[in-house]
C-alpha cells in the first residue's frame, strides 16, 4: 500500500523577502516599513523549520496575545493538512504529524516564557517587547539547543532593537545579520498608496513607519516644539478673530482653554485649572470668549461633554463639539503635528503646554493602528486644547465670528456665592432630563 502524500503550500516570497530566507545567520534582524510582509515572511520561515525538522519546538513571541493570534491564524491555515490534531485556539498551539510543535506566545508577562527553550523563535514587533524579555528570559533559553531567532519590527528610536540591528551590521559578527526595507520594497503596494501616506502622515511618522528609518526620540509625536515658542500672551486686538479650544476637566484631569488668534496663529490666552465644578468652568469660558471678541469655541463633547455643550450654548457662545474616536483623534493630533513641524502655529513658553507637547507619544495598537496619548500617569489636556483650537481654524463651517450678542444682553458674571450655590448636575437634570 502506498502511503498518502500530504502537501503544504507555503507562500511565494517577493524579491526582498528572499533576503530573509537565504540568510543563514543564527540571529536575523529585520527592520522594515509597514506592509512589507514581515509577518508573512517570518511565519513561513518558522513553518518551514517545523516541517523540515521533526520533533522541534518553535515559538512565535509577540507583545500581546492578540498580536500572537495574527500569526497563529496564518500558520494554522497553511499547515492544516499536516496537523496531527485540530489547532488549539486557546493555547495557540499547532501539533504537526512529525511531532514538531508551534506555539504562539505573549511577552506581556515575559517570565511565563521561562522553561523549556525553543529550537527556533520569531520575535514579532520586537520594539514593543521589553528588552528584559530577550536578555533575561529568551536568550538564555536558546542556549542549550543553539536555536535560531528572527526579530521583526518597524524601528522606534535608539532602543534595544536598534542595538540588535547594529550588531547585524557588523561584518565581524557572523552570528548576526540585519536587513532593512521600506514599504515600497513590497511590489504589491501601489506607489499611489505610498504617495498618499507621504502627504498625510507627519514627516517623522512617515520616515519611521513607511521608510523604516531609525530616528532619535522616535516615539515622541511633536517635533520642532522649541521653534514654535515665541512671544507672550496677548491682550485682545480690535478686529481680530479668535478661537478657543476647550478640554473640560474630567475627574483628576485639568480644564484647559487655549485661545488662538486666527489672524496670527498665535496663542494669545491660556487658562488651566482643576478640581472645580463644570458651572465655574463654563463661567470662565464665557468670560474668556466675551473678552476675546466673542471668540467661538470648539470643545470636547464626548460623553458628559454633550450636556456641557448645551450649557455653553445657553450662555450665548458660538460653540461646536468635537466627538473623540480613534479616527477623529488621529486626525486632530496629526493636524497639530504638521502645524508644529511647519511652524504654522506659535505659543509662549508655557511650562505646562511645553511639557505635555514634549512628552506626548504614540503607540501602535494590536490591530496596527496609531494611537496618540500622554505617557501613563501624565496629562494631555493642554495638547488637546491647543489641537482643538488649531483644528477649528481649518474648519470653515465653525462660526468664527462668534455669537453676535449685544453687550446689554450678555449674561452678568456670576458672583462666587452664586457659583457655590449652583449644582451643575441639578441644572442638567432640569434642562436636559435625567438620561444623560
């Protein structure tokens, strides 16, 4: 009886991917632009090892479980004909008929990777994995079997992945080999797509994520902040138009109001406070708006911002709301990034604003989307406030002229005693109903 032959069809690599497959170095470091094909190439190399060498343990290590699952799905589909049993989607484990095993692991709790070391390993998005996971856990685990490792990632500054990459550039270090390719090296990505990214992404983001360049302080979002520091806060000028970006305080955050002169693109007024109720915040906003030529307001209207938006309108202020989603926040921040890079906006040397701009950073989510935020434990209220003000300047449907209210009809400023007696949540209940 003739044994049944089982075949597995792996992928057809493009030309630049062959550099990975033809390399015989034990440690291969691949720093490439997005969509080059790092995951596809490395998963095929790991699958090939498991197929050709029986009874081996092969690991795919990613920063998170969800990222590990991406590679697992690719390999499970490709190797299904030669699996000993169905894929284990709980443990992300594939058992092959030749007794080889492929496991996809998360490095979030990297000490869980201790134990029996793999014969071959791919470390995915290495820049997002702590260096201790490699130096203290994975590297010692590879010692007894002399296993090989492929590191794949886009670059992020001069970190431990950069150090590995430099090792692979040393011709005397025969165990290491490094490769770098931009997104354009993938022949299946249209040039029009790359051109679109060049025009829509901030320059440094494009250079890092698309061209795969190592850049100093690459995780920081705003570059050129110091060049935008100029002048002082200014009194309102007759005939000038102003926009206020308002990020209301939430819990321990700060309420920040940034007043931008539309004619000069300079921050002329800046107000920041915390631990005061919404009624007083709106009172301060009204006074700032009236003082700066009835300035219009663009405010965060996400969540509790909706009733606040209505309260601001009741004060006779021209106001529009900005609803934050991952997509809208990305557009908001990237407009400000480009404005600062091109010095299209200036501001005085306000310590709180400069500190937030310099520390504001981006990360890549498990689905490979860009997410912008302050570092954990820090604030981004001043950044959001400035970003809202600048965003409003470029949106012509926002009524830049402000609310045209005669002086005699403007609400009288609240006294401290009046402010103390008003409960903003009772106001919302009375005017908007309880379901908010």
